[in-house]
């Protein structure tokens, strides 16, 4: 069957799914489950005969959304919060995985822009980080403690202040997605450039290893969460610019709902990063290198697994169950 004929034959059924997704409550989850099995068959057919078609992406996204709708309406033995982090968020992240990829690529490019700019213009670091911070850090380096700035203030005061600042950055990056992603791109660009110039500054002073030992104890989760929040902003922007078969307002509502959930999922990691910065980073200068590396790679592995690996495991398990 030609792809056009296949779409024409099943279009009404797929539109029925879209209407079901928009409903606040599903009256008959079992009926929706039966329709869902038909959708899985359509997806399998499309993957077999239209391998390079965008139809596969559409049907896959629709299947994930219908799955979420079905299991939101069913009573589960597991706690709702556990289900949110264990099933719902991984499926949403997998559904929008290309925007997560775009966010990482964009942030990495921005970081390299910061490095190259700092390497070719001596005043660039002061422009980005400010004269006061640079002068204070140079003094700290002379005193033999490059990351002494993280030791100022009390543990709890630093933890609360840093956490709220990081949450503000993440929420701003997400909210600016309403500009079609342009505002989000600006926030991500600035943070990436700041990170690149920041690390080059320590490299130029010959204390890169010492600075990374302290900064990345909390920075691994902090920076990763900022990128994921940027991805949420891009998802929101894409829902406005590319509504697919939905009305633009309906697409915006779906994009807003999914991106908000992703941002909420980053908050535990942001809070944990703030705790590390407030209570652990200040002791990095006397901490054994081995312990610092365990914390850095441990936290990085945890958040990487949750957002980049676990979503594929959940998605694969879902479709394995459906095939059975």
C-alpha cells in the first residue's frame, strides 16, 4: 500500500487518539487500550514499509502520549510520585530526545565559543565574569586556594542561595521558550560561553586541575540540569512553531505540560548540586583526589543515566510488552 493511501485510511483513527489525549479524563481506559494496540500495529507497519518517512516519528510520539494517558487513568500500586519519575518523565524525555540532543550540541558549541574567545582576547574573561570576581580569584590563586570563593558564607546560607539562583536560571531558560526558543537559546549561549571562559581562565593561570576538582563536584549535576532545562525550553518553543496536526494552541498546551514536567524532574538534581556546593565543595582543597573523582563521576553518571540511558530502557520495555 502506498503511504498516502495508508495515511488516508487511518487518518480518522489517529485524530481520535489526538482528541483522547486532549481530554482531561478518559472515561473508558480499556477501550483506549484497544485502540492503542491498533496504533502499535500501524507503527510497526510504517516502520516496515515506510522506513524513511516522518510518519514513523508522528506515530511513535502519538503512541507514547496515548500510553501516558492510559496509565495516568489507571489505579496503580506504586506511589504517584514514584510513577512520575520512574515512568512518565523517561517516556517524555524519550519522546523529545532530539531536543535534548539539540540542547547539548548548542551548549557545547557555546562553551567552545567561550574558550576560543577567552584564548584570543585577554579582556573577554573580565567582560563575562566581571572585574571583581576575576581580581578576587587571582588573589585566591596567589594564596594557594583557587576555589576559595566557594568557602565564603555559611554552609546553609550558601546552599540556599546557590540553589535558588540555579532554580531561577533553569526556570528562566524554560520560560523563555515562549519566544519560539530564541530566549532559551540566549540563556544557554550565555551560560555555555561563561563556562568556557571560566575554565580557560583557570587553565591560563595554571590551576585547571585544582579548579576542576572543586568546581565539578557540584557542577556535574548543575550544568547537566541547566542543559536539560534548556531542552524543555526548546520543546516549548517547538510546540509553538511546529504544531504538527494539532491546532497551535493545543500543541502549545501539550508542549507546556511536557516541558514543565521535565523542569520539575531536574529540581532534585539542582537541589543536590546546591547541597554539594554549600557543604562539600568548600573542602575540595584538602579532599583526596580519588574522593573528588568519585563524587564527580558518580553524580555525572547518575544524571546521565537518568536522562540519556534510562528513557531508552523504559521505552524499549514498553514496546516489548506491547509486542507480547
